[in-house]
């Protein structure tokens, strides 16, 4: 049965582990920092860091360095193979505690790669949480052994073990990186060994005394609060031996056992204090609440009106909260419902301790041992409540601080079930109570954890090819732009062009910078631009960390009248002036340590030599006068195909008309301009002039679509034929006025193609014919309508043929 209880605990703690966002458990970030400090420096910290200014209260650097070191030394050793690079850090939330800010309760800004499969820092933290779960197993086994040794009854020991192991508080402590897990495990071991010394009669039991000495050393080196165990261990060591005929010799032996048992742990604690702890003296006293040890001062300054609130906080935090500040809780009705059985069992358990008649069948010294163990935990309870009662300390009375006494609390609760109900109902009542506890624990990841504020930023640690991919450009401030893998294949005038820029951080930027993204034609003239600080509100550049990939989404508003064609997408970085009148500071561009050449920067991949761009391309920005940047700072990062707008072309669709195998004519219409050169009305098949109109040209609009990639540069010829079939006029051009060669089309591209054919004077009743031919060979493409060949041309102002 004990195996089943432990399996359930491990399953629940694992669920708690993976459900809690890393860093968002109480002080987890600071505890991980301590472990990383030991791994990196191979030494214990001395005083709080002076080289780094704490940005926020909760995430202040070094806030846990005052803790005794055993838990952190053990984790540093156990997690050594998983240790991330020393340069890898986490993002402190700069808005924590800001009134009204949506992220005011979040400790960290979370990278997008913290989920499964875990890697780097995330893997390190979750593995550390597993170590806490293993320490939880030690606590549960010690609880089982303690209650069994005191009561001699396995059912009570099983009930006590489940009561501890299935409780939300214990699961929370066992599923995060926090020295409470280590302190609870060492404390439980010490309590069990003391119980064994007090219950089992006869003999000096030096092996047990040595074991309790070591466990006490582990306890006091895991958390200072566990010095409360020193009197208990001393008493258990003195009371353990058998009596001696000589009173003085017997007293000397008992005294030697007590001193010998306490010598090792107290010596270890003193060594740490002399070597490291004194540097934290005043801070530990004020911030960690150790000042409550001065009972005489607490008695004079305590505000006892705070005691009910402290008791309620002890109860609430004992039954499940979430978040770094334990501010995510169940509705009060849940805690009220859980309070009644706890009070009833504790009260009856204390009554059983005081009634010798209730101990029939228990070991002879069991009741006395249970009383001693219960009394020994009172200093820990006092210290926890006094944290909130004493104004000069003013810390919360969180139940996790009394968790090292959980085995004793479980003992009292288990005893409280005796003779509380008829014997036939004991098993049913105990099972129902444990089922209720289990239900609350199982519901915690479902109901409370989703409320944890864990803002995610589009940042992740570089991995795989992201570490070795050559950048498009490397900048002097420590960032590199990776190739734009998601550059849109096509864009249309009047629609936004959405881009995703990925920055690789080689060194943290010293200050925020602005990224100017531009779309320029072959002459270097800018047609669209957007200037912005990357992730300005979520994670500005000054907060970027080395080894990260930062992803930013940008949008360029394309003008509605933008001609179709190919355009250069170029980019520059600059820093805005700090004072009025100063100039913007461009950030130098380098590739492998060398400034990029012009051939690498401008219009790369256009296929011909562009016209020289003017020196200095103005970068608009929020400053009064952004000035002009030299072309040296502009980097072409790709090309963009802008297709004509076909959203409202007003053309009637044609049946299946194909030129060759891959070119489809979706619509066509000859248009006759109106008088005065205005836009003509569509004339359908006849193309005749309205009475009194004068025409100088005929406007023909075609809508093409590529079904497959086109391997040849094709020319469209729009011809006007007389009634005898003679050629009267024609207009030949590549689609879109030559700005979109067919070899650049992609399957699915639709291109609006306009041709203007001059009309000879006096000509009437002309037919409009469309021909497509290969620019290199002059060979015409065959035409098919509805799958039937019709020759090598198409008449579009009459029956299709």
C-alpha cells in the first residue's frame, strides 16, 4: 500500500512540475540563481552581488544568497551534466508590482521555447524540480516510519503518509526548485530518528546517534529555521541510553552523548557562519524574519490583533495557492470547508496525547515520545506566526515554513481519528477525507495554475542551424539578421506587406535601436517604409540576452497606386537622438568584420545593373530631423514581387482559354476611351465607336494566371485586324509593361496586363487579337479554348476562336 501512495505522489508532483511555468513559483528564480552561482564559480556566495542592480523586488539578484548551502550544493552536483551555458540568463519582468499593469504579478518574461521538449534552462529547472520530488519521497518514507514507530499501527502510518503526500502544499514544495524541499526531507529524517531514540529502549545505539547527528547537520545546513530541532536532538540523545548504577557516571555518559550528537551539526553551521553567513547578518535579520528569535523583543512589539490573519494565512497557504506571491487561491468557501476536519482532527489528536488510556497496544514509551515531538515543533509554529504578527518583520505566515514539522502534524492528525467515530466507520471516513484532499490537489493544476501570469515574448535560445547560419548582415551593436525565410512570395498594392525579422544576439545591445525597413525601386527611391524599435513594449533591445533569437513582426503599408514589379527590401539600424538638435546615430554594418560592399547591398539578384541610387537615403522616424544615412548603412535583405491589384477588375471571366501548357487567360476586354481621353466604356465583342466619339487608341485589359512555373520570357502582342484579316495596329510588351517577366511568376499568380494600341484614323470595325510568343525565338504559343485547339491567336471581341 505504501508503494501505491508514493506512486500517486510522484504522478501528482510530476503534473505539478510540468504545469507550473518556470520562475513563477515562490523565489524559484533566486534559488536557481544560487545553484548556477555554485556551478559557475565553484564557490559559495559572500554577500549580495554589488555589480548588478536589482531591477525588481521579487527578482532581485542574490536575494537567496543568505541561505545555508546544502540544498544548492546538492543540486549543483546532481544537475552538473545539464548545466546551461554560464552566459544564458532569464528575463526579469520589468513591470512586476506596477499598479494596473497586466503583467504586474509575473516574475519573468518567458521565452517561447520553455515548453516540451525541454532544453537548456527549461530542462535545467524541471530537472531541479524532479530532485525536489525525490526529496519529497524521503519525507514521506520518514513520515510513515515515524508514525509506525510511535503508534505501532500500519493503517495510521498509511493515513498520515497520504495526508502529507497528497496535500497541495507538499506537492507544490516538491515540484519546484526551493530549499524548502531539502529542509523538509532532512527535518523529517531527523524527527524519525529522534522518535526511534525515544521509543526503542536500551543500549546507547551509537549508529543511530551518528545518523541523527548527520541528519541534523543536513537539516540546519538546508535552512536556518531548522535549528528548532537542536533541543529535540539533544534531549533524544540524552534520554536514549540505559540507566547506570553510578548516578554521576550515568549523567556524564548522557551528557557526552548529547554533546557528541550535537557537536558535528553545530560545528558545520558555525563554520558556514564564520566563512559566509556573517556577510548576510543584518539582511537575514530584517528580510528573512530571523529576528523573531529574539522572543523578548517580539513580546514587547507584537500586535496580537494580527494573529487571526496570520492563522488564516497559515491555513490557506497550507491547502493550496499558486503564483510567485501565493496570491492565486481557491474561493474562501473551499478553505472554510477544509478547516473543519483539520481543527477536529488536531483537537482530538491533542486530546489523545493527553489521555494515557488511548495508548493501549502502543510501545511503552510511545506516548511520551509523541508529546516530546509535538512540543518540539512549537518554536517553528511560533516563528511562522510571529513573522506576520511583529510589524518590524511584517512577512506572511506561509505554511511552507512549518512544513519541516509535517510528520509530527500528520502524527497528531492520525491520532485524532481514534475513537472519533464508531470503529466500523473509520476506514470509510478516512478514505473519504483523503479522497477530498486528493481532489483538491488534482484540481490545482487545472483551476489555479492557468491563472498564473506568465507573459511570453517571441524569443528563444538559438539551436541547430540557427547557431551556424550565415547572417544577412552583422551589426556593430552585437545583433545579426538571419535570412528572411518567410518573405511573402507576392504582394499587392494597397495591402500590407507582413515580414518576420529574426535577430541573433551575439552580445547584449547597450541601448535600444530603431530598425528602418524600406521597399525601394531600381533607382533606390523609397516607396514604402516603416521605422520602429523591435519589441519596444514587450522586450526592447537593451533587454536582449546573448545566445537568443528574437523574432519581430513588421508591416509595410504599400501605396494603392504602386506599380507592379520587383522591389528591393532593405534595412538599416540607427539610434534616435537623446537630446533635441543631435543627429541620429546609424549603426555600422559588417560581415565577417568587414563593411558590406555596395554589390552585396543594393538590388542583389535583379539580373541587371541598377541605376545609381542617390547618396543618402532619408530614414523617417519620430525625431524632429532624422537626417540622412549613407547608402553604406542600408542592406538589401530580399526582393518583393508586387502584383497588380485584381480584387475589383470589372472583367467578365472567360471559359477555359490556354496559351501553351501553363498560361491561362482568365478574362479579357477591349475598352474604347471616351471623348476627351477619359476612361472608355467596355464594349464587349463589337468594339465599335459610339456616335460622335473620337478615338485615338484602344485600351485592352487582360487577366493572366500561371498554372505552372514558366520557363521562358513571354511577350504579349495585342493586334487590331481589319475585316479582311489585315494587321492594322499592334502593341507588344511583356506583361505589366515588362515589370513582371513571366519567368518570375509562381503557380497561382494572377497578373492584370494592360495594352494601349494606337488606332489609325478612319479605321472601323476592327477585331482585337491576342498573341503570345517567346521573346528569344519569336515562336507563338498554341491556343486552346475548352481543350480544343484554335490556332496560335485568340480573337477577344467576338466569338472566341
